């Protein structure tokens, strides 16, 4: 969904013709924005003039610089009436372009506790328990809770099982995926630093489009390179 503010009817009369051209290109990208380097390929203006126009438009609050998790070394700009999409910001798992490991680990711990308390839980049940606990200031989607739970599975903290419809599974439809705590970890014990917090691929909103020879690729991903170095 486009998070869009009220669009101004007209650009200020104080802008130059070159500024108007730059602004219209930036505005056309809506909540995805555009880098200064990409602007050069779309506008028939000298790079120094584009840079000057950008600086002026920012000062006039017509455009703004935003963080782009996929190209941190390039400045990214967006028209002022738009809010950046999750594809740009990384969504709930990122703050100012950086993976929020502390927040992820808090959610992992809370999910583990909910599963422990429920003995066996469906994804819907875990999501509902997290929502009622108000542990997160933003409402997490079912997909986001699923990402957290899958990270716990990768950490061997939780195991995915299928309901048999009997015993502890009596209230869960036969064959439905559900989760139980694994191992002998004591309640309130220290969680391990899991895959979701350490491997950026686990929370990347572009993972479905990431291929070795694609525009989005582990070969060019700064986060993946940093993880390999770590």
C-alpha cells in the first residue's frame, strides 16, 4: 500500500525549470524513490546541476533523502508527499537502514515463551498471543510472526509438527502445521543468536527476487558480504 501524504496541487513558483524537471522525475518514482546516479541516466542535465537542484529541492521541503537498505552507499531521494515502501526500508526488521537485532531477539524470546506456555501452538495462535501481549508497538503481520517462528526452528529452539487431531492436538485440525518447544531449555533461559538476526537473507523483503545473476543478488548484497566476513 502506498503510504502517501496529501499531494501539493502545484510546485512552488520559486523553483527553476531545471528543479521542476528533477522534481518530476523523483515524484514519478512515488514510494520507491530514486538515487542521484539513476537520475543522471533519466535527465539530460549535467551531474553538477542535478546535485544543485537536489540540494535546493531538499531545502524547499519538496523532496527528502531516505534510507535504502539495498544501496546504502548511494543517496536516495523521494518526493515529500510519499513515505518509503517496505521494499526500501526493509520493513519492521530495519531501523534507519540497519537490521534491528535487539528487536528481533525480543520477538524471538516472546514467541518462544508463547509456544512454551501453549505447549503446542498454531501460527495463528502465536500471532494472537503476541498481539495481546503488546510486546511490539507495531502490529506484526502473520508473515512477520512466521519469519520469527521459522528462525526459532532453524535455531532448534522450536520444532514444526503436524496435528494428529488427538491428545494435545485435539483442538487443532488434522494435518495442520503447529509448533512445540524443542530441547531442554529452561523457561527464561538465554536464547541463542539465531539465523534471523545474523543472516540478513532471513528478513530481507527481496528474498523471493534474489538470484545470483539478478539485479538483486547475494553477489552484490552488502549485508550478505558483511555476514560472510563476520
